């Protein structure tokens, strides 16, 4: 039934869109550092059901698990995921972005999908700073649909301070994601590399995220890196690429 509804929805709107592909790395709430209890939120969303949850604002640096948590939550609620980036929706023609936004919400409703907007700050920027009328119209369209949408949805952003103030009451929950704690960094090391890390080596790497561990795990497999000290060096390199991050110059993995 859901596949038939999806086909009809696409045919009516003339679009060709795809549901989000499942991630190869399973999301684990205990390996994400958030300012809310993600396991408890998941339990409550599952218990309340799709019609009684509303929207989520998921904010934080890249790689902290925002989109992964949204997909995990949808999976636990037995809902397909309909994921849209700002680049999928923004249109150079007048009225095009508004139409794409409306179509995304309508398709999610028609297919009973959990709608996820990535880069939501590009769709919901503060209107008082807008320099064009179409920017205001685009935000108005998003706000209108967020207010009336009957199913759960999530907006992810790295720039939560740039969202229009009117978004606040459109979200039932606002969750901030942070880099991993030292305990979580050690747990991620064991989870991704199946070995015990040096606590001293991980101590300075205080900006690492689950996404960084996934990237380094893929790189290590490609390059045949398996020694814990060598993996720590790769994690150090990953942290050094982050903007405004103190580079631990002279870092050496502890023996």
C-alpha cells in the first residue's frame, strides 16, 4: 500500500524522488552526545505514535548524529524516511521553492513517511535579515506546513542561531548534539575498531563525533591500518581538519 501511495504521489506531482537509503552504520543512542535522553525520547515517540509527536529541531556540528537519529527514530516507529536537503528544494524560479516545499510535506503525508529536512537553516532563515521577498515567502511556506503537518518531521541544522524565531513553537522538541565525551570516544573506538584505545591519546581529541569515527574506520580499512596507535593518529588528523579547532601539535599516540 505504501509503495502504491508513493507512486501515485509522485505521478500527481510530476516529481521523481527517492526515500532515504538505510545507513551501513547502525545508530546507537548511547554513542551520541545530546542534551536530551535520546533513548527516552525514542520510547516516548514510539508509545505516542506518529499522530501525536510533532516536529524535532536537531542542531549541532556536522557528524554528531542529527540525521542518523532522525532515521533511527523513524525506523523504531516503523515509518519510511523521506529526506530532503535544501538543495533539493530551492528553485531559482519565483514560486518554485514554495512548490517544492509543499510537495515534500504532501508526499510525506501521502506515504506516511517521516520527513527529514537537512540544512534547514537554508529554508528557515530569520526573515528580519532577508533581502528578497522570495526569501520571506519561502520561510512562510515552511512555517505554514510545519504548523499543520500531521506526522513527525525533523529539521537538522549546524546553525540553529540563524533560524527564524517563529520556528520555536513549531517544534515539539529542540535537541542539541555535541562532540563526544571521553567515555563515548573510548566506546566508539571499541565499536568501530574492535580494540582498546589509549585513554591519554583520546583525551586531547575533544571535538570528535561519531561521523569522524565512521570516516576513519573506512579509511583505515582501505589503507590496512589496524594498530590502535596508528588509528589514533588518523583520528587526530580528522580533528585537525575542523574549523576553529585547536590542533594538538606534536600529538603522539601513547605507547
